[in-house]
C-alpha cells in the first residue's frame, strides 16, 4: 500500500533543523496541549457519568423502579393487586409497603425520619437493603414479640447515639385522644439492625420496620400505602406506569423513578454537557498552538515549498502536507490524552483517592464511570478541532509564490 508523499514530508517537517529547534519544541507543546485537554475532558465526563450512575444505583437500590399508589390514599386488598401487577410482562418483583413521617427520639436527641414498613419476604427481592446491613440482621423483621424491630441508617444511629438492642421512641405527628387530652402517638421500638447505603439522605432519614408493625402504628386497618415494583428494564418504567390504570382500574396510578427524580437527573445531565463545552476550550487553546507551529513551519520551509512547486507539486498537494502535519499533532495528542484519561480515571475510581463529605455530595468518594461513547466524542472533537486549525497555515503555504524564495538562489 503506497502512502501519499505529503505524509512523509509532513513527518519530516515535524523535526526541524538544529538552528531552528524551537519549531520542534513548539510541536511538543502543541501535542501536550491537545493531550492535556483530552485528558481533562475524559476525566471530568467520566466523573460526571460515575456520579450519575452511582446516584441512580443508590436511589434505585433503596427505592423501587415504580410505585403503585391509590387515589384513596391506601390499598386494602393489596394481595389481589399484587397478583394483577405480576401479570405485566416487564414486572420482575413486587413488594407492599407502608410509609409515614415520624420522629425518632432517644434521650434528648431526636430526628425526623421516614418510617417504612416492609414485608422482608418481598423486600429482599426489590431493594438492596438486606445486602447493606452493617450490623444486626434484616431477618429480625420477621419475628418480634414485645417491642417491634427497627432498622435504621448508620448516620441516624450516630445522630441519636444508639446501637443494636437500644430502645427508641417513635412519635407520630398525628395526635389522638389520651387520658389527659389530645396527645401524640408514641411507641417504643427496638433497634435490631443498622444499614449503610452510602447516601446521607437515606442513612440519616430512613427507618425500616415490619409491615405489620407499621400498619399497627399508623392504624391503616390492614391497608398499605402502596406497592413497590422492580422491572427487568428500568428504562421501560414509563411504559409500565401507563399500563397501571388499565390493569388495576382508574383508581390506581403509578410513579416511576424518572418522575420522582426528574429534577436531579436533569440537572446532572445539563451539568455534564456544560462541563464538556467549557473544557473543550482547553483543546481550542491547544489548537492555537497548532496554528502558530504550522505558520512558523511555513515561514521556515518557504524554500522547500518553492522547490516542490517547481517540481510540479500542486497547491492542493502543498496544503495536504500541512494538513497532515496538523492531523499528526492532533491524533498524537489525542492518543496520549485518551491513555492519560483512562489511567487517571482508573486510579481515582479504584483507589478512591478523592474523598467527599457525604452530607453535602450524597457520596463518600468521587466515582468514575468510563464510557466508550465519551471517549469517542472527545477524541473526534479533538481531531476535528486540530483539523480546522490547519486550514489557515495550509492556505498560506499554498499561496506561496515559488519565485520569491528562489530569486537569489
């Protein structure tokens, strides 16, 4: 396979004569600029993808892909409803739940939380709560005698200063008649487990108890708040949501994970795009280095260009030499940047060298998710910018009059 001669000349032009070593040094600077820009883009986009993916996994680990709710505020014959939901082909698992806001108190410490009552038999198949138990056991929700079991998050346990076996008071904001007038509903629960999701919002504001205990505490008369549904494909949640009223009747409706977290994921998507645009400026700056390097090369190689033209080289061929030269700089810098971005992302992800305050960022460390799509988009962007940067110097070289450089030879 014969390669165009312009490519060989471009490779030769990347190395300059000894008395003009600055040209070669500028070439290295141009390659380094492109490599730095590509590395920065890949790392930042991978971090944004990792943050998005990690947040999604944690949210969907604690919550189901879809919630089935009733306009009446509760589902009484929930076992029959569960059987109908199971008939939908996309449905993987279901789990009934009772949910309400309460206050947990121990001594002088108190914290407002969501109290969720679950059936451990179903819940183990719909969420990751059982897998994230840090102390105690998820199976304590199955059997209890005097005091109902309670599983709380690690941050909540630290706030209240409790551990396994401690008794906490659960206070409902709903008041009821008492011997001395209207009083809040209070019941003691025993801490039988501590979980850690790694997301402060859940670890500090979620408490789990058995379905029966929650029904008794909230006095739902055997009804449940709703039914959690997990799907084989999480991106079909909107389709299943639209089927819920058709399958169960107009009194029921569904809320999928995309609806419940729309603002959060939309903000992350916009932030990722914004960071891509901003960091592309680094590559644009590097492209100016390519322009200056090629212009200096054109000035230095005026005599050689004139000789090529007298030997029959066309303007297009001369342009091709400097286009190839710019592309070589761009492709080389892109390859170095891709390798550097992958290595840096791998180190950040596997060694967790950057820690984050979980109560601020929802995550305990900086996550990285490297996607082929991000690598391809960044690489193509860098190469295209490098190609555009060659146009002006290449045109200047093509316009060169061969008579002037050779007049005094």
